[in-house]
C-alpha cells in the first residue's frame, strides 16, 4: 500500500464516514428504483462538491485544492465501496484533466472553477462503437464546427461541458463543446449498473480545440482509467468483505460454511488478488502525480488487473451467497452489474493486456 500523508489519511477518513452515513448501498438502490434520468442523486453530488471533492486535482488558482490523483483515488475507492453514483470520475477527473493539461488560460478560467464547485458537470466523449477504440474516430471538426456521433458517454445526460475527440485540421485531438449547443442531441442509455450514460450526436456544434492532439487524448484516458480502477477497487474490497462476513455466519450441514477448506481457498485467492490489484492501482495514481514516463503501462496494468479481480470477486459474491445472492433483494447483483459496466469503461482487460504488451515491445 502507498504511504499516505496526514492530509490524505484525513481525506480518506472523511470520505469513508460520509459514504457510510449519507450514501450507503440503500441510497443507490433508491436512486435506481426512482429511475433518475441523470443516473445519480443531485443532492448527494452537491454535498460532495461542497466538501471540495470535485476540485481535488484542480489547481488552487481555479478554485481547487491541487491534492493530486492519489488523493482523488482514495475518495473514488470509498465511493466504490457503496456503489455511490456521481459525476466525480467523468467531471472532477476526466474533464478536469483535459482542461488542466490542454486548456488555454481562457478555457481554464471559464470552466475549472465551475467544475471545482460542482456548478458544471463535464464529460469525456471518445468512443463511437460498442468497444473502446480511441484511435477510431470518424467525428470531424471543420471551420470550428463538430459533426459526428459518440457512444456510451459517461454522465452524458448531465454534462454541461463535453470534451470530444475528433479529427481536426491538425489531426486527432480533443475539442470543447458546450452541452447546451443546439447542435448537440442526446439519447439516454439504460445501463446494467443504472449509471448515467448517453449516446450523443453532434451536428455543426461549435467546438474549441484543446492543445496536445492525440497525446493529450491518451494522457486524459490514462487518468480516467486509473480513476475508474480506484473506484473498482473499493467495490471489489467491499464485495469481498461482505462475502467473508457471510462465510462466518452461514451454517450448512451443522457447520459454518467458512470452515470448509474449498471456500477458504477461494477466499484466499480473492484476498491475494485484491492486494495485488491495490498495488497496481496505487502505483498508477502515484505515477500520474509524479508525471512519470511509465504512466501508460501502469494505467493499463491497473485497469486490466482490477478488471479481472472485480470480475472474480463479484462472481464469487453471488455464488457464495447461494440462492439469496441471485435475488434483487440482495446487494450482490449490484456489485456484479457494476463490475461488468466498469470493466468495459475506458477499455476492458483484453484491450489493456494488448496495450501493455505493445508498450513493452512484445
């Protein structure tokens, strides 16, 4: 585990207590049952913003705390534990990263303070097909107008600001589009994990370029990948702990099922995988903070490893709970569905294993 500073420990503890008190899994269930169009509770998001979470990576001159990616990862991990749905990943991490790394002074001044205080939600619109393929971009920008389609845009329904990948005059790059532009049409998607997502069509929407081209796109995506891996880590750890507690109390054949060696071996496998995954996730976040040259491979390693681990733990949670784990009344299904959706976000295990291998030259 990474050695946390005193401030980081305080931030994690504050996130842990808020999540347990204000946003348990029952709150997620209530949000899902309400059919909330945005895919999150706006009041809960406002509270997160008031605590400064939306501005953790944003520089102080733009209203943030400039606390770094590892600090934001700690918050995302705690939110992941109770499956708290919020725009923190899409807005406070992905969109904010794009502006910090590639925005002009005017763009930063216009948007970063709003993102930091939660007054505006940003979203990253990259993929155009069913699978993550950031290099396959048909959307184009000509004469400052963007035309094209984007699929599975996380928080796409709520976004006031869209950071869109497109082919511009200088090749592939990121462009800033206002959510209320008349050339933007959104279609709400109903995902398995009940989060907010949309397909978005752009028709001659006014677009401002960010500087950095294809390199900027990869940097922003790697930050998003490390962020979603941190959230997945929290979800997987909670799923494991819930399952472990059940193994200690469920009696079958006159014995606590946790005494069965076969189940002990499966629990030990999950535990070791979670520890390895934590190392990978924290290494990726720390590398981003240190502006290390090996961020790309560490981000892919974290996302691939965490995808495998969360997939396993969510499966085992359902299986070890038996019949009750198959019902909607139990929380196990929520973790299973979240695992499948999170695996696909910003590249699944196969995508990142291939990318890692290519970066390493084999």
